C-alpha cells in the first residue's frame, strides 16, 4: 500500500509538472505559430480603436484576436513583459521608455498611432483669460504625464521651464518662472476630472478625458504633441520583425482603417501621426 501510494504521488507530481510545462509552452508561442494575437486592453479610446478598427482587418487575414482587460496600463505592461499578452496600444513613447528603465524590460514601439491630445480644462474658471494669482491647477502625478502637463502650461504662458531642461523629464522643480504664483497640485490623472469643482483648472490626458466622458471640445488649450507623446503599438522587441507585427502595422496604414478613422474624427478629436498620413 505504501509503495503504491508513493508511486501514485510521483505520477501525480509528474502530471502536474508536465501540464504546467505545456501551459508555459503555449503561453510563449508566437502568434506566427498560433495565428492568435493576444492584446491587453485598458480603459480608454485607444484599445477601442484597436478592437473596433484594427482587429477586424487582422481577422480577415486569418488571425484570431483575443482580449485581456486590465484596469491600469502598468498591469498591461507587466503582462506584456512577462509574455502573457502580445501587445498593447495605450501608451506613448515616453511612458514606454520609463517602464523599460524602471522594470529592466525590453518593450518597443512598432508604429505611432492616433492620439488624443492632453488639454487644459476649466474647473471653477471657464477660460484661459480668467487666470489669476494663486489659482489652483491640477496636473497628473506620473512622471511622463507630469512633464507633458508642464509643457501645456508653458504653451499657455502660465509658467516657464528652465532653459536647458529636457522637456520629457521635466518636473515641477524645473519651473523657472511662475508669474501667477499658481498652486500646481499633482494628483492621479483619474482624480482630476472628479476634482474640477474644487480647482480652477486641470490638465487632463486624452484617455482620461474619454474615460470621464468629458466633451473634448471643451478643452481650453490642447498640447502640441511631441513625438515622444505619440501613442505607439507596443510589443516585446523580440517580435519586432515578425509577420504578425507587420500585419498590425499594415492594418494601421490601410485604406480601410483610414476610412474608419475619418468617420470618427469629428472636430479633430484624434491627432493623426505622420506614420498614418
């Protein structure tokens, strides 16, 4: 009995090990081998643009597109870095580089894609002309979008950044001049729309504007988007030259997607990068 029990336990452990190995093998198979593309989706317009405008083009070419939902972009990047998904489409180049640096990751952008600009939105004030001394302005607290927000405030001529600072890594400590003595408050991007009643202005990224169901036409000033703030299709760099990644690039550059986007770009809601023009 004891011998039989030991043999049974060994067989059971081997079975579990083999199943686990098989599972890992499947997870690490390339879409070129399976024709299945696993996209990590995050709340916002960019994932919707992919699932509604790009996925049907890929499926017409024989791919199956599977979605995995994440509450936050950081979770999607971690999953991508660990090989649990194949791509995501919700981050700009500056965020991607910041993630790689802080997580010893090797993610890369395939192509720049349509982007919703960051803008200044009114809270207690309704126009830029109403700016006054000691007004409160909320900006995002994550590094890449903090710098982005400061650039928008500089465009509004509300602040001046240090002359030699790299604008992509600017922080509030790099403000050289603040003539209105603005109270610049950093907070989670998702909280800014909810706080507009308590602040004078908020600088809000486009995806957050979308999630909060704010009319983008209400922006008092949109950013001039730098290359580093264009959204990119993001994959593990080992797949950069794969057939399936080229299929995604081709889909974004296709006439079919251009027609889809034109129908949904009222009031120039989407900024279209040169890669797609």
